């Protein structure tokens, strides 16, 4: 069974967060979103809005293209 795009994207964000050694709370604060909402995004339970994804990419100093690359 294929893994949905929101789940793949959520995993990518979680991996980036782990790689940078920051918690969900820290990333949520830096991206100006709620921690519970970030958790839902990472779990693929919700599809994030483009402005939310832009804020997350900016925290990691990535372009949107880099955030989506390989998904």
C-alpha cells in the first residue's frame, strides 16, 4: 500500500527536526504554529497549509523545493 503524501511530508519534517536537535515545541514556536497542530502534521493526520509549510521550511533554512524534494 502506498504511503500518502501528508504522511511522507510529516515524516520528512520529523526527520529534519530530529536532525537539527529541536523539539516539537521549539519548532512550533519558531514557525509560529501550535505544537498540537505540528504533531498532527508530522503524523500525517492533517494536510498543512502552504504558509505553514513555508514557515517550517524557513526554520530549517530550506526552500519549499528542498522541503518537498524526493517526496
